């Protein structure tokens, strides 16, 4: 077991290296340069000034040299400074130690994703199980239809409708942002309440769309397990239906869900651009989008490396999860 | 040039204030009677919604408009634009230009304090000047300052610069870009220091708190040299989605935003908005144009360009694309500016004239396929523009439809911004483009029209070449005499209107909306925000109570 883990971890190093190499070259393929923001269509900038700017960012060197420079810094865990005009260290943009934890970009995205993932599993798994135990019943049909509606509705559109309903007509919830302008004068409980209010709509939107996938996986997994011999055996033994489903069938039906959990680990730090934009939430999605649009290479690379690393870790977690849940895999 | 945030200082205004304070009771009664006279009061907060987030709050380092919006409230410059676009003093009380136009001597205002209490002197100007010229400072505004041959601090309150050649745009370059506190930054690398995100300025507001991606909070500078601003707090909220912003406006969570044409004309045309908000409309100093590649055989002929101008109905574009919120552009300047020549040749929509001109130029439909041709070549070309700008996309479509009527086949191609500029505009691989220029309030347009500015990445990308224009541009930037300059630029506009290197399309209007509790807003050519420190909310209308 331990040697297996070490082997897997060592294998991750060259893979991550490959990911960064490919990413670095691909982002350079897009036309445009980080200095464009300052110099494009600005008559006040001469070709010499443009060259000076490019030199400042080492953009005049061949790509492979630039990659070398980047790699040299990254092995020391230094992701460099952003190319945008604030020139802050990239790490500070992702994880700003000067802000309270709750206002740090990565934390915001992480918090929303963890909560919405939790909500999705909390709701989707029971839906999936009930649908499977009562297939083609009214409940199954209603549940299936509604989760698919959730899946099919464009999130930004539903978000705007809900903002109008709860923010303007009912005036129950704030429309956008992640805190209100009075936040600093609130008491501790007031602050928690304020953040919670701001989280309700984004959480609802991000969970609603995710229900379909998990509940369908759960339903089909469960249906498959229920038809198997050992379930018939369990029933023949005279076990209660509850015990049959939740003790014997459930554990086996969870196997595909473990893969899904593993796969969603990188998603925990990759925010959704669209819903962050609509709700004005300063998470990773917006940060990444802005960095790509302004060709802010160091920031793009840092986020891609982070995402790549987490994908690998996610895969590893999924494999370990399998091993724990399924003795057949452990034996191999 | 980015406009500085100018602030009005009127003595009469203060007399009025004193008057109002003395007769506050009467004035309060007057509110019910008429809504003209309100009592000025300190307090309340102004919440602005913005799509973009500032990146740095030091004007010389900033490249985006959000940064300039906020930094403009924290820093002042030596000079600024008055509402009639003449240049007036800001931190400089007065200045002299030597008769040969080479030396400018600024006399600085005395007793101005940085927000940390240290006095502002000529050394700070010198320090900022050296910083902006420094090789290592990543700024897009260096060029104007590289023209300076010599800069000297004559005494604590006198700063003198000497230029190689007379350079008329020089004066306005001494706006908000250059002044930095020497005592805080000397010997530090400005790009590495914390200053760019925690600036100390001397402007009407000072930074109180900045939560990345969410809001920038500014508090009023009670010791501001033009008097304490009435509104105590300015909150710049970042809301990247314009639909969300509009909902926030309806919910009362933001007080100011820029409206889109449809929001301005239709969505805010309700009783709710009329009662709770005030809308403003004024031309922004930008124009949109159809640029024709003058090296292309089709467009070499002036008559063809004029024919295209006659075939396009500018008013139709304005009505459809901008919902009427704009005006036709007649040249590279916008109306209401002193250098705008209103009497140039205009091309009213006239399909007959267009056809006649094309015929004269040898374009006829000989094979009767509906498309004009000349020497066997059909009149077909592609208009390129950038993706995501629906105004330009729609303009292109209308032009395509109009030109089809005179037998010109147009294709429209949308490209991602960077690709568009790097692969097509810079390399001159285009037939026609739709683009816009943001021109500011300085008439010097040497870089866009001078015949020598046609190299890759330079801005005369349509390859316009006219000796007289070259001379006029040179003359305009080398004299400080306003009348002389005006004459040169008037003639320049006449020539452009005749030769049409671009088909000038429209000047859009800025359409901001402000909550009606804010009083004292006076829209002018330079917009509404120039007198922000003088905006106020009458005591009984105040919404946010600020803890002192």
C-alpha cells in the first residue's frame, strides 16, 4: 500500500511537468501580449516604448528560455509577479494574506464549491436512491424531470430571475457581491448572517445545475446493484428492505460516486466564470478569465499548475477511495 | 489622454453656502416649494457600480479606466481642464510659457498637504517626473515627458521644464499623472512597494479600504485644499455583469452607473426611475469610424470613398444601434470642443450621388449580376471588427445592407480583439475596419494622421498621406497660441472631410444615471464627475449614516 502510494506520487512529478510545459506553450500561441493592455491603440506609446515594456517582462526572449526562467522560479515555489499593472505576486492574487480568510480569492471559490458539493450530494443521493427503489413511479418521474430542468436552464438566466424576485420584489436577499457595504460595522454574528445571505442565491444556482449528474449516477448505480444476486440473497435471508438497501446495496452503488468525488477535486478551485460574473463574486473563475484576457502569463500559469496538480491529486484520492471501498481492487 | 478629474472652485459658491447655513430654516422650507434650492450638507455615501476593478491607484502606472477613475479622486495634477476645455491650474496656481514656447514655469499652490500631513512641494513634482521617465517604470505615458530637455526645482513652490521643441500638448500632460510623494517613495521601487495599492495622495478622497474583487472604499479628505467634499464616503463596487448592476440600481444598492442605450431609453423610462433617479447625457470624446485601407486599389480613389460616405446613412446607424443616443461624426473631433469645425463637408445620405461618383470612378455593373465591377473585378470587400462589441457588429451589418443597395458586396468578419489588432490591423491585412478612437480633449492627432506614422504598430494604419495635413499637424503642436492652433485644426478637418481617409460614423453619448438624492451635479462637455466633491445630499435625504 505504502509503496504503491509513493510510486503514484513520484509518477505525478513528470506528469505535472508535462502539463506545465504544454500549457506554457499553448498560452503563448494566442495572439497578443501582456503589454497590449497598456500599449494597444494608445497613440502615446512609441515602438521603442513598447520594446522597453516587452524587455521588462522578458517577452523578447525565445519561449523556451522564458519557460526555463519560469520553471527555475516555480521549483522554489515562486510563481512570480503578475504582468498586470498592479504587478503583485501571483500568489497574493490567489491567496491574499492581507485580507481576512473569507475574502481571499481561492477561499471564496473553495467555500462555495465545498458547500455546493455537499448540498448536491445531500440532495442528489437520496433522490437517486428513491428513484432506483421505486423506478418509473410518479416520484421517479417528477424527480428526474426536475433535475433535468435544473441541468438544462442556463444558470445566468435563472440567477437574474431569482435576483429580481428575492432582491427587488421581495427584498429578502442581497442581489450580488459577497458582503454588504455596512459589513465592517456589523457584530460577529451579523457578519456571519451577512455572508450567509450573500451565499444563498449563488449556492442555489450552482447546486441546482449539479443535481442531475449525481442523482442519475446514483439511480443507475443503485438499479444495477439491486438486480444482483447478493441482494436477492439478502432479501431471501429475510432482512428488512431498509437494511437491504442501505447496508448492502448502498455501499456498492457508491463506487461510481467515488470516482465523481475524485474528479471534482480540481473543480473545487476552478470557479465558474459565468456565475461568478453574474453574482459579482471575486472567485477563481473571474481571476482566471481576466488573466487570460489580459495575457497575464504568470497568473495563468499559476492557476493552471494549481489545477493540474489538483487533478492529479483528485485522481489519486479516487483510486485510494476505491481501494478502501472495494476489496477486489485492493487485492490487485 | 485620460482626463483628469477637475474640480471647480467658485467663490460665489461659498458665499452661497454661508448664506444657506445662516438661513437654513428658510432654505429647508424652500425644498417643498421648489426643488432648486437645497441645503448643502456633509455626510452620506455615494456607491458607484463598475464593471472593471482598478488594478493600481497610482495614475502613471494605471492602464485601465477603472484605475484612473479611482486614482483621479486620490491624486490631483498641476493643471486640469475647465468645463469649457481651457486649461486651468490645479496644484499649480499659475504658470508661464516663454515666448518661444520652450520653457514652462509652474508656480505651485502653497500649503497643500499630502494626506499624511507633509507639505506638497516642487520636489514632489520633480520626483514624480523622474519616476515616470525612469526606464524601470512600466508606464504608457512616458513619451510626453521624454520630450523634456531639462527640469528644475527653482524653489519650494516653483518648477520649471524646458523642451527641445515647442510642444503644445505638453501643458495638459502635467495633469494628474506626475505628482508623487517624495518623502514616502524616495529610494523605493514603486512597482514593488505597497504604495500602488495603498496610495497617499492629496486629492478630495483618500483610500480607506480595498477588498480585492469586491469594493474600493474612499473617505473624504477633510483637509482637501479646495474644501472638504460634501459626500463623506465614495464606494466603488465591482459588479462585472451589467444586468446585475442594473438590478442593484433598482434595489437601491448602487447610486451611480453608466447605462447602455437600451437601459437609458427603454428600461429606465418608468415612473420608478423618473422619481428616484436623474439621467444625464453628453457626448464622450470618442468616435467610431469605418477605416479604409488607402493602399487598396478600390479605396485609392477619393470618389469611391465619398460614394461610400453618401451611401451610408449615419442617422440610421445612430437610431438603430445607439437608440438615438449619439450624433453623426463629421471628422476626428467631437462637437462642443473649441477645435471642432462644424462647417465641414457633410455627406447626407444620397444614393444618387453615391452611384454617380462610382460611375465617374469607372465602377459599373457590366455583367448585370447586381455587383459593380471595373476591369473585370467585382466590388467586394470585407469589413473587420472586434468580437463582443455589439455596437460595432450592428454598425457593420447596417453598412453591409446599405452598400449592397449601390452594388457593393460587403462581408463582415468578427475577430477576437488581440488577433484583430496583431494579425490584421498591425500587419495592414485588411480592406476596411470598424474601430473607434478615444481622443480626449487635446486636438493633437499627429500620431494618427501624420504620413510618417505608417510603420507596423503605428497608428496611421490606413496609410493616409497628405502634405498639407502633415504641415498643419506640425504647426498645431508647435504653437501655444489657441487661435493659431484653432485655425490649423479647422483647416485640417476641412481636408479630412473632403478626402475621407475614414468614413466618420458617430460620436456616442455617455449616459450615466445618478440617484436623485444627489444634488449639485452640473453636466458639461467634460461630463458630470468633474465636480464630484461639490455633490451633496440634503440632510433629510441622506441614506447612509457614516460613523465619524
